[in-house]
């Protein structure tokens, strides 16, 4: 104390005096924050996957039997110029049959009796992210010559979108519970620290330290521990996800490696969660233990 | 400086009061010995004076403040004006001697300019200048008590309370600690020393002696 120390300096000093306590606090917080981080990563990846599904091929335009591939190309060029359209792909009847055969898998023998290809030429239309095909756009497409049928988005996608809001609420509720868990963990860690340093605190009390003088180093210590734990937790989550994320196809065209990736926003969010939990848990932890003491 | 008027202190679950109907007036600058056997109420009386306890009844005033009505936020302010020396030192063993002594000034918001010089001066007075950077826990009992004395005196408190300050010390070190208290007294501090050691009474000429017996006060002439 050769120079005047602020609360941060005093927090650092008391942390250095008790490395064992720091080890226990940081390791338990790392595990808790790793669970939060894995949860955040999964939520974010699912959200992105859902967005990819929703902005996939949302329109299928079947051309009339008489409409030639050339007509299909003309129509594709025209539709590609529409502002809401991201991409148009022309699927010739031969390609459509090949796809169908692949989708049938072991049952593709069913197609062996066919003498002609019954499938029409078609356009797959991908919309800009966030846009959906409405009846107006379907009507515009139907009015074009050579168009036999316009199939707008798939019914399951509607159901997914309807359920999305409920899922988001559930995810937020679960996330909040996890956050509360971390706050309680920090609270108990701070109480443990207060208990371990009760003799020091008694000395501070006797020499006339204010409640804030004794209290703030504990809060800052909790924040520093939580920050360190958030960095370790990010590394832990990254390592675990990298270990689990082998390329594997999932239903709906998703890939397991996409669902188990670690977005750069997750470590940042985890740091934010850690700081907030550190402040709240720190204040709650010292709140009861270090109330200003008057005569008993 | 100190005024107790018909003060009693009872603890729940104990049949007899720790203090009963105690009245005492200590004017500024006086040196007072508080004597009596163990359990007579000496420590309780001192604890009332730095607001570690509240009286069950009666009035306790220190430096004009009524400690029976003091708010918990005002307690730290009072304690910065009252130096306290304990038999078990109450030091931070992992902090250096310098840090332990500086603590009393630091909690009061003293900046480094005044603080460093004053702490070094105080350590020189108690003969520990060469051990400023040693951890308090590594010192002998006598040295630790001198650190405690330095911490109590560094803020030049108008009132100094010492609870059995020589209880754990050999006679030579005890005399040295008493010399430091006398020095503080000479500089104007009011001093109350609780002790059950009659040999200490001869060390301070002209000191007032107040005797406590089973919580009651008997003044010696």
C-alpha cells in the first residue's frame, strides 16, 4: 500500500493473496458459463438454420408440357430481374427425374416401367433473405405464358414459422434460468470469499473502513473471475464443438457441422453474461455479508 | 472526551449484567487504567467506546457523539477517531507491516503524499522501520503488537483504547509498548488501558485507576 490503491487494486491484491480460492471460483464458473455458451451456440445455430430453411427455394414454377427449355430460360431471366428474387434455377425435366429417382432411394425401381418422363420443366425461385412469397407474386408468375402451376412455400415451413415464436420464448426462458444459475453461483462464490476473509474484514471494520471500501473489491473480484471464466468457457465450448462437429447430413438439408459451429458472437455474448452475472452476483453476495455494522 | 452515565449492558442468556450502572467521565488528555479481574467487564466497557456494542441502558458519549443513537453509517467515521489496540493484535498477517499501518489512513481516504511519510515516521517511532516490507504474520508477538500500536496511533486519534495491550508480551516488550502509549499521551491523546496486570500501573506516574468488579465501577483514589 505504498501508493493509494483504488477498489480495483485492492481486489487484485486480495485475489493474489488467495490463489486457491481463485482457482475454485474460476473453474466452477467456467463450467457454468460453458453450459451457457454451448446453449447460446446451439440457439444461434438453430436460428440460422431455420433462417436458411425459410429462405430456401420458396417457389416452384412448373411449366406447361409444351413449354420448351428455351421458354424456361427466358422466364428465368425475367424473374431473376425482380427485386425480391435472389436466384432462379431452371430444372429441366431430365434433371427433375434424376432428382426424383435419387429421392426414392431404394424404391427407385418403381420408375422402371415409365416410357416417358412425366415431369415438367420447372423453375426453382429463391427469394431474398427475410422475404416470403405472397399471393401477389404467385399471381404474377401464373400470368406468364407457359406457366402451368405455381407452388408457394411448403406447409411444414408455415408450421415451423408459427411454432418459431413459441420456441423463441421457451429458449429465452431457459436462457434466463441458466443466467440465474450463474448469478447464484457467483453469489455463493462471493459469500465463500467473504467467509474466508472474515478476519480481514473484521480488521477493516475496526479501523473504520466504510461498507463500500470493503464491498467493492469483492464485486470487482467477482467480475474479474467471471471474465476469466468466460474466456476459458469459450475455449472449452469451441474445443468441444470442434470435436463433435463431424460433417454429417441431417434431415431438411442441414449439416451437423453447421449446427455445432461456434459463431464469433457467442464468446462476446458470454463475456457480457459474465460481467452482468459478476456485478449482480457480487452485489448480492456482499449485500448481506457486508452491511454497515453498528453497535450490537 | 468520554462520558458514561448509568450505563448497563446485559447479554441475553446470561444471568448477570456485564456492566451495571456504570458512570465515568474521562476529560481530554487523561491517562486511565481500567483494572479488574477477567470477566469484570473491562472489554465490554471498551467495546462500548468504539461502538462495537450498544448499551442496554444509559448514555455513552465519545467526543460529543451519543453512541446509543449513532447510525451504522456513522460508525466508521467514529472509529477513525478512536485508535484501538487489541491483545490479539488484529493484524492482516499476509499484508506487509507498512500496509497494516497504512490501512488506518487509507480507509480514511488519505492520499499517498501524506500517507507514506506519516507511516514511515510511525514505523520509525515503534522501531520497525527496517521491517516495513515484511509480512505481519512473520513477526514475533512483540513486533506484531508494536505494529498494532503504530496502526492505532498513525492517524493521531484523540482517543486511544488498549485492551490488555501487554497480555501476550514478555516484560521487556510490555514496557516498550507502554512507553509508546505514554508518548501518545504526551502528544495529547486521551488513553484508556484495560489491564489485569498490577505491575503496569507503576509505569505511568499520575495515571487515574478505575477498577471494575463484576460489572460495577470502583474508583481508586
